[in-house]
C-alpha cells in the first residue's frame, strides 16, 4: 500500500469468534469486538470508553485468548478482561464460542445480581438498565442465594441526584466522572469488600456543574435524576434529539418527552450506552441543560431518536406511525365485510327479512308465525 | 543442624543496633557490591543464585529484576513489601524486629543493582513498633554513610523511606501496595502493565518481599554459587518458615530446604511435634491462602515419595494432591480441630479483606462465608457443598488480583480433601455442635498404584 504515510497507526489483525478484523494497534479486544458488533461483542458493565482508567472490574467482558499473537501463539492461561487487554497481531479471541467464557460470565452475572434488590418495577432505570439487559441475556431464571441481601439507606447527593446504593454494582464509573470531569472530587468509594459503598465523603453535596453526568454513566439505577424520579416509565416517554447554544457544554441532548412536556434531559448515547462523541470529544452535558431547561421552547428539536428495536423504549411507536393497510376488502373481492347477521338477508327457516328487524334478532322474532305471503 | 544465613546472628545481643551489626560483619555486601561489582553484575549474581521470591508466588527474583524497564531519564524504584498480613505468616516481622539492618543492607545492594535512588519499605500498619525499629536503623545507617549521597564514594545515591499501611490485607498485593504508597485507595491495578514497566508513580518498579531482599546479603557476601549449593533443585538457599498451630514449639525457623515435612513437624530442632499426645490431622504449609492438606498427603506425595520442605515438593501433584510453599506460614491442625470451622474462619477473613473492586471476589467471598457459617452451625444442606465448589470455581482465575484465588483455594482444598467431614456436619447437625469429626482416616497411608510397565 503506497498510500501509507508515517502518521497512520499500524493496523493489526485479530480474530474474534472466527471473524477476522483489522484494527489500529493499541485497540482493546472489546473495542475490536464492538467494531464487529452483534453477539460477538462482550457485555461491559464497568468499562466506559470515555472515562480514562475505567474497566476491568465487573468481569462480564472476560474472554478467552486462544492465541496471544502471531509471534507468540501461546494461549493466555486465564480469561482476560477484554476491555483492558490490547489486541496483538494474529491474536485469536474466543467469546461466545468458548464454553469457559460462557461459564465464567454466567457466574459473574450471578455474582452481580446476588445483592441487587431486583426492584425493577419501582426503579427509574428500568427499560434502559444495563444490568437488566445483562440478566436477560446471560442470567439464569433463579438465584441460588438464600441469604438476606445487602441494603443501604438512600442518600441525596446534592439537590439533583439521589444515590440508591442498594442497587449499585460498584462499577466505579461515577467516581471516574468525579475525578475526570469535575474539578473538586468529593465522591469515591468508602469501605471495602461487599460492604463497600459509593459515597460523598460524610454526606457532602456534589456541587459541580457537570455532576449530572454521573447519572448518565451509571449502568444501573443507583444514581437517579431527582427531577425525573417516579415521573414516568422511560418506555412511555419519547426521546427526541435537541440542541441549544450552551456556553458550558456541547448542548446536544436527548429530550425525553411525554406530549409536549419535557420530563427529562440526558446526554445523547450511542449503541453501547455511552455518551456520543463530537469531534472526538465526549458530549457530556452541564447541569443547567440537564436539570433547568425543562421546556420544549428552550430547545431546538432535531427529530426522533433512533431507538434500537430490541429496546423496550422502541415499543412507544412514537415516530412516523403508519396505520396498517386494510386488506379485508381485497381478500373478499371488493365486497365490504358484513356482520354475521347479514350473511343471509332472508332467513331460510321462516323467511323473515332479517334486515327489516328493528335491532338485533331475538328468539321471539323467529318463534312468531311467519307473515303470510300475499 | 541446617545452615542459617539470615537468622544466624539474630540472637546476638544488640544486633539491632548499627555498632553490633557492623562488628558482626554487617554491610560487607554493600562494600563488595559498590566497590567491585557493576549493577548488572549484582543482578547476574542474584539470577545465578536461583533465589525465588519469598512473598508467596516464588517467582525467580533475578528474572524479575531483569524485567525492569530502564528508560532514560525516568527514575526507578525498589519497594519492599513488608505488608505481611497473611494469617499464619510472621517471618518478616521477626526478621525486621531482630535484625533490621539486614533488610537495610539488602535494600542498599538491591537498590544499587536496580538503580533506585529512593527505595521504600511499605510496612503493615499494625507493625507500629517494627516501623520505629526500621526508622531507627535507617537513621543509624544514614549517620554512618550507608545511605544518602555518594555512598562509599561510588557516586551512587540512595535513601530509604518507611511507609506505614493502614491495615488492609489487600495492600500486600503489589499493585494495591503501590496505589496505597501513592496515597490512594488500595485497589489492585489491572495488569498489564506490570510494575516492572509502570509501577510507582508510573515508573519502573520492583516490589520484593522483605525476606527476598534480606537474602541478597548472603548471596553477595558468599557468592551466588555458594548460595545455590544449599537446597534441592530450584529451591535454593534458606527459607524462613513461621510455624504455628498445634505444635510444641511455634516460631520462626530458618530451614535450608533439604528437610522433609515430617522432620520439620516432629524434630525437636523445629516444631517439636504435636502437643498433648494428639495426632496430626491437616496442615496448611504456606500461609492461609494455599490449599490445606490432610496428614497423609502432607507427609507423602501421591506418588508415595517423602514430601520435602521445598517449592517443588510441596507443590507436587498440583492442587489435586499438593499445595504450595507460599509465604511459609506453616499452620498445623491436630485431630481436635474442625476443618469446617477452620475453613469458615478463613472465608470470613477473605470476605473482610476483599477490596470490593471486582465482582466475583466481592460477592463470592461473602456468599461462601455465609454458606460455611450455615454448615458450621448445623443449618447446612448437602447441596451447599456443591454450591460452595461452584462458587469457588467461578471466583478462581476470574478476578483482577490473586486475592480471589486466595479466597477460593482454601475452600476448594477443604472440600476436595475433607468432603466427608462437611457431609458429616450436614447429616449430623446436632452432633457436630458438640464434638468434632476427629482424625478419622485422614492420616491413613494412601494407596500408591504400581506403575504400569509399558
């Protein structure tokens, strides 16, 4: 290839589930799999491509590396976290084709759901919850856990965000948001082990203009928007793309509407549930856009969001609703369908003109002697 | 009488002071290394000695040093892992408490080999007094010109700092230790990158156990060949074993890895046998996280050979019928001990010490603890034993750091070798509250099948 210049990043070939793809060197296995898409992509609960240092914790994206690289084709001894493992040229990765991976992933899903309250019916995240999707795709129908689940008190962190630690899966994404987006970190993990909790140190408010992005990165319903809490189920709302000229952020958002009312404002998300990027910069939005601009007149509406048809949100049929074509007259050869009563205009038993009867026919209409023919 | 290299002078009165230590021949290795050897030659000596990491994994130290990246203009660090928190292990404490200068001396030599101008001792928070002993030793060494700028006129600068942990077992994992040393929450890092490439503050770092670094002193003093002569096969040199549990003489012993496990337990030179006429039931040969072995498999391997106190022999048979040398925490259980209760205690420890970063370890350790508590208190079901097995299987190998494995192995080994004791607990819940299962068949000689001739 003569068009190659020095600036181009060398590409490497990696085979994931027998599909070979060429990606720039330094790409992680997960991101390579995302380029292939579909079932080949391992699920990821903690990895967030826009947050530096995230990933590696939830272990749902574990994959088997059957061959390390073309130079050193030995398999890796353990399953690796695909979100934090870079591809090598000639690497062979097994995801859904590996029984080891499927077994480990089922275990991880069980572990993640072990202490999760499964309060989806009252959870605002239901319908757009990654743990719900994960449980649906990889989970078992029952749990083997017979003990009391861990619970925490609900906590308000600031005027806009509520922390419901009971639902948390400790993905650490929100702490990375606090680290990387906000200038004053008051948000982290206290304690350790299964009693570790996300917290603002000693119930401080998070007072920062970009704190609302924690809600967007939260894969479960642990961090919820207080302005939207219990207002509606997401699948009853219609997401539309909108923008405004914001001095602080990109101003590109999704409005979640019911009728003309704006119930919620979030950043725009891509197919992996991550915030979209514009010109290589993540489209985080500020708290003013998120919490204060709740009138449709604040925004320039661009149009409906394309919702994945597998999402429960897509059942709202909000966009370009088409009435199905009426096919019955065609089937009946141009004849309009009639009621059952009209199949015979005149009763063959006693020659009663059915169409002459006032209202529906009753027994007495037939039992009465037939009118004498003139 | 085995040969002692580390603890030879430990009982000399006042050995913890610089004067006595120097008078007894201390700091010779620094003189030798700085005056007559290049850093690479020191590393080469350590490689030739066959020294293996004494912290638990047993990775060859020289090879680890050789992996250290050496980019221009980037500082390199030596960090000594003194966060000795494995239940049953207390050898490093003994060493630092009695001959702190041995560690300092080894650190200066190792820092010279690695090019570390600032070296750290990350010491367990509970070892308050040991940290003070080390601080005093460092001050003495600095006052006598062994630390600071231009040591012995060689142009090599080195200083040593003691950093106290805050009492977390997980900070003994090398990357969690580095995080903690940087002042962050002690969560293990995701590897790669390994510390040899990106360690402390993103710079190449070697993390070594206290005993490993102390062993550098005799290697440089006597030469690698001399050191490698001690021991069997790839288990060279001497190893500190902290023996505890049901033995007559618990304590720290230096063995030269040529003796058998049986000799170690029963000889008067070491543990001195099991007290009160009881019998050996089981033993954890290398600290709480390595697999427990019943008496018959402990003294003889599955092949019928005598099990020796070496890395290879203790690991003989893999996890099916072997264990690990680990960190040398030798815990002996006699026939009055209950393996179920013992396993529960370990599970409780690992649950408490799990950092909670990755889900299998965070959730799985707590789950195992609860199930074990049920079995122990007579509320267990037969299916719980299989469930435990499945949980440990799903934790092992799927976590960020080895703590997950460390939590899974004791449970796995206990079920593997003592399943009938677990079943007895489930089937006789009342009886299990009043008495222990006892020795049963755990010391019976194992049948070794005759090799099939081809």
